[in-house]
C-alpha cells in the first residue's frame, strides 16, 4: 500500500484524520478521511505536526486542510476478521457522478458503490480482497491476504441516481 496514494486522497479531500486504535499498551494507527481509513505500518507515531512532513503539505495548503487525531470509532471493527463478514465482488462497472468515479461492489445484500480513488493504494498489490461488514453501520474491509489494510464506507447515493444505477445494473448483471 502506497502512502503517497493515501496522501493524495487526504489532500484532495482537504482532510486528514489520524486514528489511534488502542489495544492494551499498544497503539495501531490508521489514517484517512473518514470515508476511507488505512492501516499505518512501519512508520513512527504520527501526530498533527509530523503528518504535514510525511504528506509533503505546504504551509499554504496546510491552512485549508482539517487535521485531527482521534480514537478509532467503536462502530468499526479494525480486527483482521469480523464475525459475519462476507467476501464482496468488485464488478467491472464504474460510474462517474459529479466528476468522481465510483466502483460497483456486489454483496449478498445488493450492489454498493465506493469512490474508486479509495482503492488506488492497492492497485499493484496481489491478493487484495474486499469484504462486507455489517454492524451498527455497513462498510467494506479491504484485506491483503488475511490482514485488514483499510476500511471504506459505501457511497450514500441520491434517490434519482439510485434509480438510474439500478436500471443500468439490471441490464449488466
């Protein structure tokens, strides 16, 4: 997973959220925008100051970016395996809406869409799988092998766009 791809996502969305997932005396950090959260490995402990250097953010751009360090939300299971998770299928369907590309992801519950950019950090990594997790909220867990590497929220689509997408998908699936 490439940190520069994660940095590009955060810069584009003007938001960097660093999540601390505390487990006993150890802390695993994740970083993202809220809609996509990526596991950090082999990096020093990050805070609001050193993330600017790591992500190569200019002082001018820094003024426009929201940066926050928070505890990982309890509604997300950040373990490698979650009870009830099921493998999802990335369909060869990409829809562009308001200038952003979205991938269709098929689950047993139906078809969801996620921002295509959120999968970019995994573009050259073999054994990347997408799993669907449900609990208080529904989300996708991206794994490399059996290890969780990211959590991605599905897109909430306006009703009129939903109707159009449903029609298109019925024709393609």
